[in-house]
C-alpha cells in the first residue's frame, strides 16, 4: 500500500494506491483511517476500487454500510475511485447516487475528480 499526500484547496488529501486489498472488513477500514491520519495527517482519503473487497459492493452483505458508518463516525471523508458500472444492481446504483449527493462519501471515475471533490469540501 502506498499513501501519497496531496495538498489541494487548503486540505491534505491522502491518495491510497496499490494492488492489495486493504479494506476487507470494518477493522481493516479503521486501520486504514488510523494509518492515513498518522502518515499523511489527513481526514480525506482517495482509495482505488481494486483495494476494496468485492463483498463491499454486494449490498446484501451490509459490509458497505458498516464500513461507511465508521467513516462518518470518525469524520473521515472518502472517495472511491474506479469504474462502478460493472455493478449493475439498481440498489447499488441508487446507493452510489445517494452517496454522491452527500458531503462525506463519493464514488468517482478518476483520481483527479476525487481529489477535486474532496478539496472543495469544508472541514
């Protein structure tokens, strides 16, 4: 796992990249938040879709809800980056739409869009 610190819009944004799965359950999400806070001094995270367990994208598992609730509780804003069109279920598409309409969690196609979105948010 690589964590790059990007300064944009007066905020530190951590861009997490790599080829391994770093979010597979609630504890691994909490560990990621702590690592990013320590290494990048950031409460804003961009993470690539390939670093998240496929179970996250199956809403029936409730994993996404449990993990995203932790991000909300700890006031960490996160943008997931990738092509989410392969998840064609109506419930997942609605979930993405609702997240993207909020102020804390986003599903975006590119890393730059994610950085731009997170940099525009108020603390």
